[in-house]
């Protein structure tokens, strides 16, 4: 009749099979018996065990109000009364606010943190413990050593998890702006409407937290209002993806077109538009040892591979739909291609050899555009302006440009040559000739900033505009 708790079961998958057997065959007399198991996600976890279990997950609460509520529900009145100093309660509340902020920024993806860190309540508890000890030791006349507090929070307690330099910079910035003498000023607020309350009991804190807005503006966490659009967009894309994935795959007996005929038509259409194979002989004529031509050859090799894979799988798919070859379980790629093409997504085999894209239509258009740039380079000579995002290896392109510049100046050493860039005021259509040195490139976008064309400087984003295309750049060494 007791409870059994098994923790971290993803580490003992063999025993899970045994546990399932035991639970299904044993005659359990007492109906108060329970087995609790905790596990991380694991692809090989026995699915039957999950199906007979009641599952729940513990997610961090969404929003500052919910986050602060949860944090304060783990605080006792004794902890509130632990110190008589007037600095104690504001500091405790600020650490709780910081805890909710770092958790909440995760939902914005790379706009919030470059790497999604697993911040948890242990970080909060350790920070509170440190502040408690620090206040016990301070000399009241000298006051708090803010450098120590900021270092412990930004570099040790929360910062200890942070591995990215820019993320560390951001965390230290929060510590610098929020943890200083001005936090005890009555006018201090984290953001308009988010003040530090003056309370004596937990009830008063809960009453204050209840009055905070249910939905927070991204500006509370130091983000631009546009960040919310990105978050909402990603969330809806996830929901729609899940819905598409769980749609029944077999076609019903309706009068509409079957899945197979839709995909067959789409495959025929793509095969018609697919570019022909490359002619390698042209490259030899152009001068095979020129650094730019070596780069071009590598790009063409990769592009050729994509074209071959697409052509082969489309032809096989047509044959499978016609029934000439069998679409067995072994040809998992064909089944995957059929499902994905029907959902306007990129088949796995194609994605593995190519690039990311949101839908199949965009992906195929990009294939044609990339091919057009490479073909024009081979047959019509070097472009005046390069579409840099249309290369598989843009860094390789810049390195080739660097080598070319070094060879042109006999007395330069390659390891002392650096790449520079100027943002021009021209669009790609306005470029009439190539630069005397270096290259013109286009196709770069800014995210999280805007561009002032008149003064050629970065500015804040315009509301509701997430991406801004940069004008042509002159890259030179």
C-alpha cells in the first residue's frame, strides 16, 4: 500500500521493461499502492509503460506575475523576517524578479539567450543564501559591497551556467542596472509599472504580485516589442506543425484527388524545372588554380550533389506511385518524401545535403536561383555583385577573396591580411561594374535592428518589421 519512487529512469531502460512486466502481471492487493517514476525524454523509452501511466511535466510558469507567484510560494515568513536590515526585503524581491526574467527570456529563443540555459530554483536559493550571509557580515556605516553582490549574481550564481560571452554580458548588465543604491529609492522601477513593493508579510507580497499585468511587454525583459511577434509566430508554427504531423496519412475514399496523385503531379513539375548537370570542362578553361575558381568548383560539386539527389528521389517516387517499384519499409526515404511533399515540406534526404527553408516552394525556388548564379558565373564570367547567402560556404568565398587580394600585392602576407567592409548606398540593381579590388555582395538581412540608408548607420527596429535587407556591401582585404 506504500509508494515507490524511481528517479532518472531514462538511465535504466532495461529495468523499465521488467517494471512493466511486473505491473501488468502482479496481483496488487492494496489500491493505495503507487509507482512514481521520473525521467527525461528518451527515444527508446518503452511506449507501453507511458501509455498506462498518468503523465505530468513541470514547466516554468509563463509571465512575470506567475513566475513571482511561484517563487514566493516557496518562501516562508521566517525567511522574510531573517534580517532586520531595511535592504533585505527589496534585495530578496529583486533576486526573485531577476529569476523570473531569466526564465522568461528563454521563450524568445536566440533573441532572449543565445543558448537556452536550464536556470532553476537552486540558482535562486543560492543567490538568496549569499545575500543573507553578506548582510550579516556588512558594516552598517559602509553599507553593501555592490561589486561583490553583482559579481556573485552575474558571474557565479546565475552566470555560472552561462557559457556564451554575449549572454554573460547581458546578465552582468541586468546585475549592474538593478543591484545598486538606487534600488532603495522610491522612484526605482524595473520597467514602468514594475516597482519594488514595501511589504511586511507574505500575504502583502501576494496581493501586490496579483496586481501586476497578466501579459508582459517584451520591454520588461529588455527586448524590443518586435520580439513578441517572433515568439507568437514560432508558437503558432509549432502548433500547426504538430497538427500537420498527426493528420491521418492514408487518403480517404472521397471524390477529391488522392495524396499520391497530388505528389505525382508536383514531382513531374519539379523534374521539368530541375536544371541539367554541370559541365566540368568549362572550369578548366577558366583557370583551375585561381582561388575564386577553386571556390566555384567546390560550390558546383555540392550543387551537383543536390541536383542528383533530387532528380533520383523524384524519379523513384514517380515509379513507386505508378507501382513499378515497391515502396517498402526499407525505402523509408521514399515514404518520407511522399509525406513531406504532400505537406509542402522538404524531404529529409534533400535537407541533409542542402539548406534550411520554411516550405518546399521556397526551397525549390532557392535551388533554381542558386543554380542560376553559379551557371552565370561559369558561362558569362564573374558576376559584378555576388548573392552571398546563395553559397554553401560563404566564409570560404571571403577567404578566396582574401587570397586573391594577397596574390595581387606581392609583398603582402596572408596571415596579416584582414577583411573590411563598407555598406554602400546602392541596391544590387544600381551596380553597373565590379569594384577595382574586393567584391560587392548582397543578400544580408538585419534582425533586431534597422538601417538608416541616408546616414549609413544602425538604428532601432521599426515596429512590426522583423527583418531589414542591407544594401550592397563592398568587401575588401
